[in-house]
């Protein structure tokens, strides 16, 4: 058997982060910023529109984050990712206050417990948005509901490259992706098959839907599935096959076959007109594939669990690059939406393959359903960022 380090190195070219990518429309090109990542202390007066911003969703998102961390000891890190954030002890007073703050007291709570810092760093300064789709589904396939929603494969493994880098004291591994997704093949680990090569096994599917609807769920990372009897369940993100996301919708647009703009509605109309085989070929332009786990929906007002492990809050949660921001970071965004100012306080609770592009790149969670999806599709704008840290927490 080849040494595992060699297997890992051969896998780097096809590996990507394990969190599902999200397509939110083509982002205009922007020159990369040369500045190194830094946090510069500021005042609340420096935050544009702070006095008018709706802070209630951020309080709810922070409560959910604090509840999800309640079992950690005071010396534990607030987050296992990011380059700042401090310890649970640093956040104790803020978490206690978040659980008791009343409506109308949100601004006083944040100003009394936090200090803002302006964020600067490399990459694109841009915000987009995502949502939780609600799609029709069936328990058994038919001509329309033909695409399976698949559970995580039993032969899939996740390799912690950082652990091997430390164990081997290997600089090449330190420069590799933090995690790799592989397939157990006898006594070897190989790259997992790409979308066009996947062969589902019996019992792996838990529901079936229209192929474009399933792809929409894979792009967003999770979604709700609605059955004819009126019941709903959540198709929660479970795993990804490790390949870098490539937009099947973008590839179809570039081929010239798509009539009209590159929207999901037009993609579905094209699929219905062209049939199963043409749809399969179009989707295979994206080698990335997301697997799901069926979950009960216990709180319809909450979104799916993000990468931080807590339910997302509509207009209160944001996906960030975890190389810079810890999960649980509270960020204030100054951007544009539909020609007006977009100024929101949000809690970092998720990430995505298209979001890992620097400390000024974010994806705002708009909530569930078609209306949220239509609204999210229109969000794509430059933005300035601040992060709020508890008064006793270190900046770095």
C-alpha cells in the first residue's frame, strides 16, 4: 500500500472544503486587496446606520450560539476556527445578557457588552445571500420526481490533513486543504467519485424530487422537502464528495442552449423540455455532489444547522470564511441591496465553498421558501465589515 501521505498529495488537485458551495449569482470581478488581515478598534458611532439597524435577529442568533456552547468550560475557545474570538469566559457576560435582553433593549445590550473593530484584509469585499429551499418530494420515484436525495455513503471518510501535517511535521501538508473527502477502496483511500461517476446503493435514497430542485438543495446546502400529505422534513447537509463546485447552470448558460437569463426557473423549464438524459448531462458539468440526512423540523421559524452546529436565524446569520472569523463572531455589514443601504448585525454561523475568499466575503441567510430565494438572488454588493468583541476579549 502506498503511504497515506502520498495518497493525500495525489488527492489535493481534486479536493475542496467539505461544506456545500452556494450559487448566488455571478459576482462582478474586483481586484484583490493587498492588506493583511487586521482588526482596528472603532466606536459604535463609526458604524453607518447603527442607530437605525434592526438588531433583534442578531440577538436571537447569539442566543442560539450561546446555547449551543453551554457545555463548554470557561477556558475552552469560543470557536475552533478563526483567528480571534477569545474563550468562553470572555463571552460569559454577553451570553448571560443575551438570554435576558428584552425587545427594545438590543442596542443598549450590544453597546454595553461589546467593542467594535473594523475588519480589513485580503480577498473580495462582497456580500451575497442564500436561503433554505422548500421543494416538493415523494417517497418513491416517478417520471417527474426522479432524482434521489441520498444519505451520506457508508464508504466515505474525511481525512484531517492538519492532524497529519503536525504528526509528520510536513510543510507540504500544511499548505494543503484542511480536510479531504475520500473513498475506502480495500486498503487504500482514493478520491471520492465525482457526480457523473456516482452509483447509489440500495436504501441510500430517502426521498425523490425534480432533478433541478435537488440540485438547488445541493447548491444551498440544505432545504425542506414537502410531501403530498402536507408534512415536511429537512434535508440537512451531511457530506460532500470533495470536488470543487462548478456551476451546472453557468455551464448551460455558456453553452448557448439556455433560453433567457440563467435563473433556476429557466433551468427547470429547459430540463422539462429536454428530458432526463439532457438534464443528467447538464448536471454532470458540476463534479461536486452533496449528500443529505433527513431530519424532523422541530422549530419552523429556525433554519437548518450551519457549520457552527446551531440553527440559522433568518436575517441574523451569515456564512463567513472560517480562516479569519470564528463561528459566533458578531459582524456589522454596510452594503447595498435593491438600491438602498443594507446595514445589518449578523452572527457568523456558517460557511461555504464559494465563501472562503477572505475576511470581507459573506453570505447572509435570508430564511426559508421561494420568497426568501427570490430576495436572496438579488443580493450581490460590495460591503464594509466590523466585528463586535466582548469588552474583555483579545482582538487576536
